[in-house]
């Protein structure tokens, strides 16, 4: 083979989610879009807040075109980074500044940069808590490290600390957390974050070097019922935050986010330089200039989060009424549902017979469950209930 074999494998086989999404489009062309119930992909279904469009129009109309579309500093426009720092400080009582931030092309780029910056040899490991975003494995492996999985706590979807501690060793470079979580919708409680911080402090001291938390937070603002999301840097010094505006501002196609490197991390200057170096090596320098400038005026804005809450409630009430066992999410826009047989892939295939497209959770590290994305049109949720009931009756004759 004249190409990199691992890259060939990644490029020739789409993720299960993308495969299902593409299947849905083909199926819609045959039976009609209104007859396909596609819950496969986490694509925001509410419009970007008006301030996004207004700011883009203002920038395109009034800003010097050469400056608007030209290069920024490699780590991002200083005005943008300062605006983000000021917003975070006002919300969380922190003391960040522009030099704590590195602008990126979304959370995937932020994560890839962090894994690359922290990996120093082929024995390095990053730990993830199931259920987890499947691309973590791709990003970690591409950095030259190994992903280690902690089995899911399928009762509360918090962290199984006994299992986590068993997996921490001298090769552990970091623990990845994602709260609000894709795919379960759980939000890690303050008690969980404190317990995690205490454990990593203890294990870092035992090992003799810091174990980092890599906090993947694209869903931070999407929470319901007054739930609070602990801001992890306030609990654990060695935390790197990977953020994206894709979900909060409904901008998944624009690829804009950041890495936050607090002053409190071990050898901040060295780590920030490594983040910059990883961004350079990966080609993630100078995030899109127009959207960096747009972000300055859009701090704190979100789409209509209540629309997702209404979708969640409609889906949860409908499925539990039929008889499904569902984990009620506190955030994000995904619901975890117990498959009606042990083989969740087989269950999803039966669902496809009714044109219901849901994702088996095996790839999320949680066999026996499925993920349903409810960032969809509300009428589709209503129309899908008879199909979900037909599926249920196939297993409960």
C-alpha cells in the first residue's frame, strides 16, 4: 500500500453515525422525508441567535474586507481572546486573560491539539469515561497515544471511581470528561467533579507528574431544569478546557472554538507553548477570521434552549408511555434508551424496518443502549411515536 494504512481505514469507512445519516437521506428520496424518522446525528435544529446573523452582516458591510478576511495571529485574534476571557471571568469568577486562550476550528481541533501537546511517547494513555464520543479514539491514536476506557455507570451515568482508579498508572497523561455528555445527556454533579479532582491529585502525587483533565464542553450551555454545570478549572488546577460554539450558537458548519489553558496548570508557559506547537503541527493556526470577530459580540448568546427541552420532554414522555426504559438527560440533546434486546445493533436494524434511525451505543462504549438525537423537528418526534410503538410490540407480543 502506498498510503498510510490507518488513514486509509479511517477514510474508507465512515463512522456509524455518518453512515446512518447518509442512509436516511437515500431512504427519504424513496419514501419521502416525512416518513423517515432520522434521530441519528447531533446537528442543531434551532436557528443561530439573531445577533450572529446581525453581527456577520455588520462585519461584512462595515469592516475593511482585507482585515476581515486576512490572517489573525496564529493563536487567534487578541481582541477575541480577551472578550472570551472577560466573559468567562464574569460568569465563573475566574481571572483569565487573552494569553490563556488558543482559538481553534471547533472542539475536535481543540481536543486533537491537547492530545498532541501532552503526548510524549508511545506508551502514553488517556482515559475516557463511557459512554463517550467515539472520535476520542481517533484523536488520541493520531496523537500517538492509547485510549483507555472506564465502563459506564448505567444507573446514574456519573463516574465509576473504583474502575477509574484501577486504570490510572504511570502512563496516564489525562482523563477526558464530557459534561453535558454526548451520548447520555448526563451532567456531572459537583460531587463527582470534586471526587475526580481529589482522586487525580492523589494519583498525580503518587506518580510524580500531573494528570490533566481534558474537559470537552461543546454542550456547556445546553442544560435544563436549572441544572448547574461545574466549571472544572475552579476545582482542579491541571484542567484544559476544549470548547466549541457549534452547539450553543448553532454553528456546527463554521468550526470555531478554543482551548483554555489556565495559569494554574503545571508549567503554564511550557504547556501553552506546546498547545501552540501542536496547533502548528496539525495545521490548526489562524481559526476563521470572520467568525473570530463575530464571537466578540456574541459572548453569552445562545439559541432557544427551551426548544430542546420541549423536544426532550415530548420524546421522554412518549417513549416511557410506550414502555421503553430511558435515561432522562439533564443537558445536551441526546437521549439514552435501553435496547429491547442485548444486541443493540440488531435492535437498530429492526428500528430501520420502521424507518426509525437511531444509533447503537456500542461505539460509545455502552453496549445494550441506543442514542436518540432529539435536535430534530418537533413534528417528526410526534409522527415517530406510532413507529416506536410498532418496534416495541415486535418484542412484546
